[in-house]
């Protein structure tokens, strides 16, 4: 058995731990393992290198991905799909293990159906892949957010300010809600629950005037809709139809609106790619290891066309097709829990 392994889409801490786990388990089965460099674009360009026990030694704690990554939608160009199939075939790859988020896994389902057998592993700090409770990288991102909020609390309270923290989250608010819950945010704004800036201001006013608070931390997901803050021009979408949401500057614009309607000092910051950098947390290392080993086991058992997923505390296979093109919104129970504290 010869397996390929690829990481696609946005990087997250924990990818290397998963690559190591797939490799170690695969080697124990006697497999040959080839690393595909730079995601789907790399496979279309035939960028590959052997992965050995030595190449995955000491990488568990490293953020990023030793394989490199890219965001290219090869399904938009059948010539690229043909190249991918041809290159995998001529390298002798029997099964490709793909680590990806919603976009990469949608491509994986298409490529599997086009003839290259695939086993998938969910990773994204957005945690919005269907069929799994958690994706690799989400816990680390929430930990970064919670640590940032801890630091912001001390400075916000000393200066009696409002601080608006913008976090990633294109179409779902998992990181904002869970990171905000852990970091004690006072107001959380997510794509699933659109709000107006006027409403945000009246909540802050209520905190200051009715509850005697002297500061507030507001966390906003980059993709959250704020009805009375119309978006600037965001340019052309990428191959997947995604706009550059960092260009929305929603946190900065909300800060200005708060300053305009309330007599408080307000500051804003964007956590950005800090949420995807650095070492993975223990949770992400263990999740990545469990999912990586399970992916190699699925290959061994012939369960191609499936994604390994965490459901409760079990790792289970789910059909890749049921995951493709889907987005998992924030579980309303977490929203109810978080809003108890707002
Ligand atoms: O990986 C998904 C994501 O984290 C989104 O929340 C965010 O919009 C996007 O990545 C930004 O990534 P990049 O700047 O690397 O394209």
C-alpha cells in the first residue's frame, strides 16, 4: 500500500502532529508514504517527496505544516483534476489522506468520486466542518483568544475603556463564542446572530449605567453581520467564492461607531493569524494523533471515501460526501451558555 498525505487550506497548529500520526501508523502497516507539497495546487504540479520515520521526528509540537499548503479550487478546472489523478497514479499512490477544512474536503469528495480513493481528516480553526464535534486547530485558536482576552481585561479595566477584538470566523462564530466564553467577553458578535451597532451601544450603555461596570470587552467574528454598518467594497472573491474578510475591518468600524454614540474611550485590535500560529495545545495534539492514527486504520480497513471524526469521545468514520459543501453552525447550546454571562 502506498499512501499520499496532503494538507490544504488555512494552516493550523496540530497539522504536523496529524502528519506524524498518519505516518507512524502507516509505517507500522508497512506502507510507503509520500508527502504532497502545497495542497491540491502541489499535486496538480506534481510536487511530492517521500515521508519517512525520520522526517516526522520531532514535529509534534510545531505549528504550521511541514508539507506546505495552498487554497486553490481545482474542481473549477477539469484539466487540473485530470493532472491530479494522473500525477497520483504515476506516483503509484493508492489512497490519498487529505487534511482540510470545508473547502479542501469538498474538493476531496469530488476527487474521490473522480477516481482517486481518499480518506479525510478535519482541520480548521473555524471548527465548522460537519460530522465532527471538533476540528484540529480549533482548541489552539480558542486558547490564543482566551489568553488575549485575559491580557485585554487588565488594560481595559485600568483605563475604563471598551476594547473591540476582531477574530477569524468567516461564516460561523465558533472561535468567537468559545474563545469569548473562556476569556470572559462581555459581548460576542457572530455571523449566526446578526446584530446592529446601535444594539451593541445600548448593551454597553446598560453595562456602564445600570450594572456599574467601568469597562467592556467586545469580541466580533470577522464575518459577523452588523446591520447598520454597511460593508466597504471587498474586491473579488477567491476560487471558492470567499471574500477577503480582513478587508471588512469590522472591529475598527464598530469601535468608531461605539465612540460616536457613547461617551467612552474605545480601542480595537485584530487577532488575525496569531490564532493559527505557534504550538498546538494538548487537546489539539491528542486529537490530531487520534485522528491521524484512525485515518491510517481506515485505509487499512478499506474505508476510503470517509472522514475520521470526533463524536462525543469516540473517533468514527463519516461519509465524505455528507460533509462536502456543508458548514456546521455554532451549536445553539453554546450560544445560550455564553449569553448567560453577557
Ligand atoms: O481557515 C479559515 C480561516 O481561518 C477563516 O476564518 C479566515 O477568513 C481565513 O482563514 C483567512 O485566511 P487567510 O488569510 O490565510 O486566507
